[in-house]
C-alpha cells in the first residue's frame, strides 16, 4: 500500500525520470524480466521504492503486491523499467529490461 502511494506521487515526475533512464554501452544489457501477456512476474528489489518509471506503460503494468511488486504483461514488446530508492537521485537504483511475449493460444 505504501509503495503504491509513493508510486502515485512519482507519476507526475514520470517524464523527467524516463529521460533519466541510463543507456548502456553496446554489448551491455540490463537484467531481463520475461513475462507473458496476461501473466505476472513477482519482483523483490530489497529496498524501499520511492519512484518507478517504465518507458512504455502500454506493455507492462506495475502493481503493489505487498512485500513485492507485480509486473503484469499487457502487450508484446520490450520496455525498460527503472526503480528509485533515493528521491534525490536523477538515475534509478535498478533498471530492468522487461520483455512481454504473447500468451500461448488456449487449449481446446
């Protein structure tokens, strides 16, 4: 609940923070999280989150899961999500590359 309130406070700064997501040199990659459309991934960061931003909110939704965050796949694609532990830091404490893939077709 507290995480969600803090996240909502940071939404107004999303444009500023999204511009702050660091770029990596060629060959370097952010840790990757894979999730299917309609499914969720539980993420525990080990620090109190004071802000978060995903480059493309049409691909993934971040929800408060109590002691963790839930990343819910909305549409296929790739986006970076940054998580802040320090409200004064222009760069996130942790960044993940979130890959959302299509859900398999339903079984008959």
